[in-house]
C-alpha cells in the first residue's frame, strides 16, 4: 500500500470509530487528540481495527507512533508495504 | 478452547463479550439463570412487563455529546444514540422534612434551588463542583478518601450535605454511612451533571440491543449454564467447570459474579478471607395504578425522601426494612416523545424502594415471607405518601421483590445491589488470567456496568 492508500485506510477506521467527528479538515501533522475527541479506548480501536482488517500487529510500546496522521502513515508504511488495498 | 470465558450475562458480561467477539475472539458467556440481565433484568407477571433494577438510566447525555460514559459506550460498542431510545426525565426531587431540592439533567436547576434554600452555601457547593474529578482522572490513591469529609470542607450546613448524599448513595453507594470520594465523583457527575433518562420499553430494550449485537458477531451465550468452579493451577486459570461437570477451557476468564463469589469458585486454595461482600440490598414494591401519576398531580420522575435531617445509609439490623428513607420512581414521568397514547406506558406505575436486611428476609419461612412482603409493602407506601400524593385508592396490582429475590436470581452474596464496599478498580485478581468486572470492579448502574465490561475486556483481553 502507498502512503496515500494507508491514509485512506486510517480515515476509514476513524469514520467507524468516531462517526460524529468531522474529518474533512483533518490536519496530518497535528496530533489526532488535539483535533478530535478521541480517548485512549478509541486509540486502542485504531490498533484493533488495523489488526482485524489488515492483520497488522502493532506492539503496545509502539502505540505512541500513532499520534498523528503523518506519524501513523510513516510508521505503517513498511508494515503495510505488501498489503493489498 | 475459548480465548475468553465470561461468567455472567448481565450488562457488564455481555458488553465485554461484544468487544471481544467484535475483534474476532472466541468468546463464551455463561449464565446460570434462564434469562439475561442479572441485577438489571426484566420479567413479565400477570400480563405486565416489569423492570428489575431500572428506575432510570443515569449518565444520560444528549445526542452529539462526545464526552462522558454514555458517548464512550456508544462508540465502543458501535451503537447509535438512537438505538437506546432514551427519553429524558421530567425532573426529580430530594425531599427532606421542610425542605426540598429539585434537580434535572442540568446542574443549573440544582444550583438555583440551593441558591433559594441555602443561599450561604452556594459558594461552597460551587467549590464542590470544582473538586469533582473527571472519570479518567480518578487515581486509585484518592478513590477511597471520605466524601463526607470533602463535603464538610466546603459546606457548613449539615442538612445540605445529607440532602446531596441521599440520591448519590441511593444510586450507587456500596459502603455504609460514608462514600468513597471516587464513587462520589462518579455519582455526582452521573446524577447531577449528566442526568436521568429511560427507554419506553425499559431494560428489555437495552438488553436486547446488547444481546443482538453479541449474537450478530457469532459467539456463544449459554443460559441455564452455571459455573461451579474456576480451575486454577500454578497461579493461572485453565478454564471453568460447569454445574453439570463439563470442563470448558479458556485462555482467560472474566467474571461478573462478584469478587467474593468469584474467589469462592477458584478451586486451588481457600481464597475467601478478608474481603467482605456487599451489605446493601433493597425491597422494592411496584404498584400498578388505574390512573397515570400525572393525573393524580404527580410529575416527579424520581423522588428521594428522608424523614429526618440525618440520612442513614446502613443495612437495617432490627427490622426487615428501613423506611426512614426511600426512592419513589415513576416510569411514566419521562419525556417520552409522542402525544400518542400508544407510545406511552399502558399503566400508571409507582415503584418504592427501601433499604432491607438480607439475612432477615432470607431466614423467614415461606408463610412468614409472604406475610412480611404484604406488611412491608404497606409500611413503605405509608412512609412514601408523606412526600407524594396518596395513590393507595388507585392500586390495581402489585409486586414486591426482596433481597432474597435478588440473591435467588443473581447469586450475588447478600442480594447486594451495588457490590462489595471495596472495589477492585483495576479488575485483576491474584490469578494471572482471571479478571473481574461489574459492580465489584467499581462502576455501578447500567451505563457504569457496561463501561466496566468494556474496560476490562479492552485492558486485558485485547491489548497485545
């Protein structure tokens, strides 16, 4: 998957996890937490959805890498290189 | 071999099951009773539907609210706000002799009532509000500090302290006399800052939503299937043994049966030592009326009464019930959406709850039990009608349940309604892969126990 495709995946997941949030103006370089009302349970769900949908395993110590869209896509790029869209 | 076995198909157990099944775990929920719900269940009697445990759903927040337990629950279980069909309360009241305080789903009303009746306490009350810690910020160290001491720091009128504690203790204090600061914060938020609501169809709707979601995800819910023992070996559980002797293996077990009740099931050593089960249980009398309460001039959703200046929150020892205080709930008095009569409750209903002594009730003979239920129905109502219109001439049917009933259908020790006084906030036990959720983990009420199941499942069964 390309970084753009990964970005779409994350947007998709965010839409499911937080359906009331407006994602149209989401800034990639600002932390999700500072733009959206996401709590720690919602963050866990991002990890869980990635595992469920794409079989991507993210160890607990790497959870902080998912702070913003930019850092998330960067972190996932090598992990999802060979994953089909 | 299951990934997780969940003991108990109450709100917390089913919620935990949904989270685990949603993320593809092999889950099995085991329930000894022939129906779901546990402390918050429902039944049908003589052609009418009744709720167990539900007066109102607390923690109510309107559609679009993003913060708070209800919003979190909806996101975590992937429900829409509409799915719970919650109609807000009309309004509730705390009634002590000579003074009453109304409150609603907004702190403003309570604040203005305090301004009117206790004008010199307004600043103190505001200081209390500022001290209320948010749910996620409660630290285990601060949790068990004394709520009474905190209140006394800011409020100099003892009567106001008693009046504020009354509804908070009624809707969720497992301790006698005083309240944990942590629990005080949780209840203060859920009752005074968030508020009450109810689905027209009652508990039934909520449970059906939960079970349907769980079943859609394809996993197992077994009723009439009691767990006899939790098998423990070298500090770990390997699974459970059912009442009929069948062994079920699992990588993890979550129990909503209660702390002491769970420890008792562990089969390696005797674990039932210091920690005590809850002491607080209730008698609840339900009266079906030939008129709606509003036709009798009564519009209160919930009325918490106390017949002296001092509020007593303690299991009665000399009598089967303590009618000095009580909760009067009218399920009709919610803002159900329509003017269409068929979209309202068919009958007028008034529920009266009093604190009761489990041991006393449990030890009665069958005949005595029947007679005492009648007697205490009369006494509870006689006590209540000092605070609400006398509806006794309008009663067409009644039902009463006691601590023994609660014990019989939930298997919680002492018929305890809010669990043990000491909570296991982190949900762990000394057995590595055995966890507890539900009232003894710490969150009570419908929303609270659902959040409890979700939290424990998330924390120990989903993280890598």
